[in-house]
C-alpha cells in the first residue's frame, strides 16, 4: 500500500465514524459535537491541532501524480486554512460553527440531517473502496 491508498482509507474511516451517528440520532449528535468540540476555546484549539495534523499529512505526503492526488492536495490546503482559523481566531470560528449547528438542529428537519449523514457515510465507503481496490 502506498501513501495515497492509506490516506484514502483513513479519510474514509474518519468520515464514517464522525458522520455516521447523524443517521441514528441527529440532534443528539449535533449537541455532542457542540459540547465536546466547540464549547470552550481550549477544546476548539485542541481540535484545531488535530485538524492541522491532518492538513500536514495531506500537504506533505507524496501522493504521486493523478487527479486523486491533486484533489487530496487541494483538500489539504482547505483543511490547513480551516485549522489556521481555528487556532488564530477561535471565537469567530466557534460562533460560526455554533450558529450553523443551531440552524441544523432547530430549523432543518431530522430527515434531511439523516440523509446528509447517510451521504457522508457513502462518501466514506467510496473513499475506502478507492483506497483498497482502485489505488
């Protein structure tokens, strides 16, 4: 296995594990994200360090040539920008995410949030499939 396939499998697994609970309990999952990640600046910055580690892996690993490698490299830049915002201005980022979670919990129907969770799980399964069989 090369680094591209390992990264596809890791990203697919992270997607399934983090978005899978939205299928079964969308409101409780959103509240737990709010409580565990964005409740304080310290927790939010710690999560930013985890995101920054993922961004460094996406940017510095040699994926070779191809469209998937280019896509993962571009995703690495987006994730690096997100991590930078989380670490430099946590209050602004926390307010934005809190407003987004409140909107999803209060204004969006649970069925739509469950469908979004299902689509995320499908994307994670496709990433795992690409990592195991295609790359």
